[in-house]
C-alpha cells in the first residue's frame, strides 16, 4: 500500500490589524491621521475640551475607520492609493469643496483635495482599487480598468439602502476578529464592499469603446431590482431584465453579494423601511411597508425584528419622541 504523504499547501492569508488612538493632544491626533491618510499641510486644532478617538481595522484590501474629534482637522488629502468612501455621522465637513450631508456615503475623488472636519464623528471605508475595477468589469460587461465616478453624487432611496446593506454585512465580519484571515475570504469581502459602492454611485469605464459596455449583466439586474423595489418582482423578471439565465443570475449574486437576488431585495426593502421609520414622519407602519413593496404585515414585522432587534412600530415611536 502506497501512502500519499504530499503535504497540503497552506492557504494564503493576510493580517487584519486594529489600531486604536485616544488622545487629548492635537500632535498625537495629527500623527494618527498621517498613519491612515496622505495629507499635506495637515492641521489639527482644538480648545481645552479637545478629544480625538480613532479605531482603524482591516487589511491592505479592505479597511474600516471610525473617528471622532472635538476639534478641527484640515489639510490636503491624496486619495489616489485606494477607493475611499466616507460618511459623516455628526458635525460638519467639507471635502473637495462639497459640504457633506449627515449619514450619506461620499466618495473621495482620486488625487488631492482640500478637506476640513469640525467637531465631527465619521466613518471611512477603503477598498483596494484593483478589486473595485474588477468587480465593476464583472458587473458591467467590460474589461477591467480605471473608472470614473459621477462627481459629488449622494445616493438616496434604494441605492442608499443597498449601500447600508453592504456596510452591515462587511463591518460585522471585519470588526469581529483580527489576526490572520484567509486571503480568498478577504478578497470576497472587498468584492462585496466594491459591489455596494458601485450600486450606490454611478460610474463608467475610462477610455473604452461604448459598445463594450452595451450589456451590463449584473448591473442591469441590480438596477432593475432597485428601480422596481416597491413592485411585485420575481427572479425570472430580474433575469429577463439582465438578459441572463436564472441560474447565471443566482450565481452572480451569490459571488458578488453573498446572497440571492430575492434575499438582496428583501433586505433592501427592510433597510428602506427603517430609513423612513427613523424620520418619525410616516403616519403608520403599514404605509411604510406598502411604499417599499411589502404587503404581508406579519412577515414584515417578524423579519424587521429579526434584522434590527425591534418591531417597526417601536422604531417609529422612538423617532417621534
């Protein structure tokens, strides 16, 4: 009997690190910012209540950063090395001349731009640029290459819900553990992040013939789902709109989003419902459910509680206080 003693090659890994900074010294805050951004003329100022807190978690492919500061940060940021998206949670900020809205993802443009953040809380996601280009090509039916994004675009409605759906899924895994992580899984996570970004912000390939982008494949499927979010939609409807087989559509969604087309639609609807309820403006939960294409109230309440840990009526009541 001959035994095969060939060792299985170890799978490639990346190291996911977490760097935490908490300081009342502007100089220390300045050093922390320079560790995460390339900034020219960086100034960090504040008064006697100055406090800077930052947590940076990730790998070379995908990073999440949460920062709060009671002072002012200004300088010229160079965002050429990765795709960088930020969303302001409180305070005020101007990036490249654009006043940032609260709670909306905004993409840094490649190259240098002036920024100023005042008494703020913000989150940042960095995604490997090559992975974003590869995912865009797979979704859009073109060759991988440089992309151009619609300047100053601020997503709303279903595309915004799709963005937050991605952030919830990716952040849960990234923030859950540090240390050695499988390279292939980190690439999948970065691909999911790229897909969420590309769904939220219009984009197109640079310097490629128009006929190469005529069939957008998965992008057509995503667009159809988000444009018909309030309607009755079947997987066959989506496949037809994307000119894909049902099996091919299911496989593409699983590869890029880590879920099925109909589960993706369900989760987008739930997040859209939550966004409306959190304003405190809707007259009733039923009105909100109908507006996002949900007709079965019992299933809606159960799915909502499973996803967010509370009933939709509780979200609405809390927002009205």
